[in-house]
C-alpha cells in the first residue's frame, strides 16, 4: 500500500486548503478581507447556515484574480456571495472559497456620455435605483425592493413587477474561474427566467446598463412607490430567502402552495409565510435542515394535489437540491 492511500480524503483536502491559504495570503493587500471559517448565516437574508472554509472580499481585480487562480490550480470550489438573498446555506457550511464583492471597489455607478451606465457587480440594487432616480434614468424601478446586488441579480436574472435584470443590461464584464476577463454583449448571452448560463461558469464584475428613457426624478419615484406598496402588502417582513420556488409555466407557485392549505405549515422554526405562500420565513432559530424539510413537505403536498413538481428557485449553497430532496 502506498503512503498516500493511507491518508484520508479529508486530510488531503485540508492540506490543499492550507496550501491555498499560505500561497494566496502574501498576494493580498490589507484592503482585502480574508478569513478562514467565517460564519455565513449572518450574511444572508434567511440567517441560517454554517461557515465558509475560506471567505474573502477582494479589493481589486488583481486580488480577485489571485484568489481565483490559486483555488482553480488546486481544484478548490469557488462560490460567489451577493447580498445573501435567494440562497440557503447548509448547516455544515461550505467547503469552498466564498467571494463577496462587498468592497467599495465594486460599487461604481458611472453614467456615460451615450446615456448608458457602468455599474459594479457589488452595487446594491436599492442604491442603483436611488442613483438612477437622481440621474433621471428610468427603467430600474422594478429592482428597488429586491434585496440583492448587481452581480447576484445578473446571475439569477432576478425579477419583479413584470421586469427582469437582463431587460436593462447592454453588456456584462465577467471573469472566468481561471481568471480570464471578457466583456459579453447581452445578445451573446443565454438568459432565461431566473437563469443566466454564462454566470454558472464565470463571475460578473460589472455591467453596462441601458436606461429605458430619461424622466424627472419625481416621476420615477412615483413608480417606485407603487411597486413598494405592492411589495409591502403582498410579501412577508420576517427573514426569508425571497420566493422559494420558481413559478411553473403559466401559474404561480405561491397560489399552488396556498391552495394546498400550507400557509403556516412548519418544520422547526421554518414556516410557510401566512402573507405569501411561496416564502419560507425563519421564525427565530430555523436551521437549513428545517428549511429543507419544509421544502420537501411543500413539494410532496403540491405534487399530490396538482401533480406539479415545484422546482426551487433559491440556491442550496454548494450543493444541488436534487441531492437532498
Ligand atoms: N397568490 C396566492 N396566495 C399566495 C401568494 C400569491 O393566491 O400566498 C396569488 C396572488 O394573489 C396572485 C398570484 O398568486 O394572483 C401571483 O402572486 P404575486 O403577484 O405575489 O407574484 P408571484 O408570481 O408569486 C413573482 C416573483 C416575485 C416577485 C413578484 C412581484 C417568482 C417565483 N416570484 O411572485 O419574485 O417579487 O412576482 O413581481 O417569480 C423572487 O423571485 O424571489 C420573488 C420574490
């Protein structure tokens, strides 16, 4: 038996992480936050889940590239964390490098002479909306209440109020997991409901956005207020990950779950919201096991009642839903 075959896989993996940390740490400036075993739950809107093996907030393109290349070389998984909505972090955490573009380097909002706007992937949608309103740029109002940033909204093609992110995109700047930069026009990208194929293989660093029209800030604000009112009336306030299931073609997951009598149904502290049935809310101390248990229950009941398989919209971070359902 060779010496290597006696070493358990877990030790090999741990050795790869230690080597990664030792290799990459000297390449980073103090402006980049870099930590091992950082708890992720508090960084999410659902507020559940364990630690990231390594967590970093790169402060520049160069440092982001160092992190990606060092992980890629060792075959270590990389996961992006946006504003922490639309995902459930497993209780055991993730054996990966989790990257967040929270540093101010990624927050840019720069109107161009041609009327388009260059934005960074870390810019929050709420700030994008506020800045666009001030600049008299219409078309971003539907994004206001989505608890995400530009990068996450591109990755998920986030949507609300009849619009979705790629409606306002002209091009996206992205970096592959191997560290290669490129710019892609929207027409070359494969985008669908809550899906952008290219951003499964790469990270969005920023985008050029195309406003629908120019308008006075007061007019734009009026539209935002209409959407805000609708959202406040129809969506819960408690911690959640947003809508938990995608809408099946031609119908609403919320309505199906509601009609199956599931509002208020609980597993542990995870509960089907009484306000909108496609939201699972955290009533205090929910775990990701509670949420997964409730997702299973909802799927089984809707399948029984209507013969429809609901597909989760939120990501189970670092895992595939099909492996746990
Ligand atoms: N409905 C019920 N019971 C419920 C919830 C909804 O009967 O508990 C009915 C409503 O009365 C309405 C229909 O279902 O007739 C659709 O409801 P809603 O207008 O709330 O829209 P939705 O399809 O449930 C979608 C997006 C939301 C987005 C809203 C508003 C999905 C999965 N959801 O919800 O996006 O905010 O439209 O535009 O596409 C998200 O993606 O995380 C999300 C929250």
